[in-house]
C-alpha cells in the first residue's frame, strides 16, 4: 500500500485526512437530510392532525343515546345484572340533570334535590355523568374504568335512562337508574 501511495506522492497522513473529511462530510449531509426529513414529517403530521381535528370539530354531533343505551344493556347482560326498563321518569331526571351540568359539573345537584316529586318513592337511585366524549363506546369505557361508575352500572336497578346533549361543542351524558319502593 505504501508503494502504491508513493507512486502518487500521497502520504498515509493525507489518506487519513481524506477519509476523515469524507466521513465528516457524509455525516453532515446525512444529518441535514435527516433533519429535513424530520421537519417534513412533523409538518405533514401536524397538517394532517390539524385537518383531522378540524374535521372532527366541524362534524361534532351529540353522542348517540340509543347506541349508549344498547351498550349499557349489553354490559349488564354480560355481567348477569338485571336488565332495566327504560323509564320515562328516569329520562325526565336525566334530562333535568343535563340542564345543570354545564354550570355545575358535579353530583352536588343530584344529591341535594329530592327527586321523589318526579319519580315518586324510590329505594335507591344512582347517577353516572360523562363529559367530553364523542362516541357512545367512549362514554361507556370511561364509566367502566371508574370503579364508582362501574358499580352504579352493576346495580340491579329495575328502571333507568340515559340522556346526552351537545352543549357548546362538548358532549354531556347522564345515566340515571333506580328501584321503586
């Protein structure tokens, strides 16, 4: 190798410098290319994500109450719980609760109001609330991942109702169940 280099009057030091320069140049080009690719990927993702979110916001609709009700019934059936009847009085309470939720996101109003004037006598009553979900299965999954909400769904109540409303681009859902005396 030295004989070959001596013909062209190139020293080993020159070869090492050339190799080092080539490696540095390649690394610089590669890193710039990777940065460019990364920037393009971020821009594409951001544009696509923004577009997807905008379409979702523009197309935002109320959670499908019937689908949510059917999902709740399926969950109760799979767990051997009494299948409740959809009750007009429970629906009335649920709709009333929807009116309170945007101003007071809590169970306070539910606990403070004597619902017997609407329902008559009742033995036990429970309430599940959901806010911000776009689809019925997200509402149900939110309730199932919260032990107190799951317990309310697993109660052997004979009467129940679910109501949902879209308020200022935010979905609110209420599940009311109870047993009569």
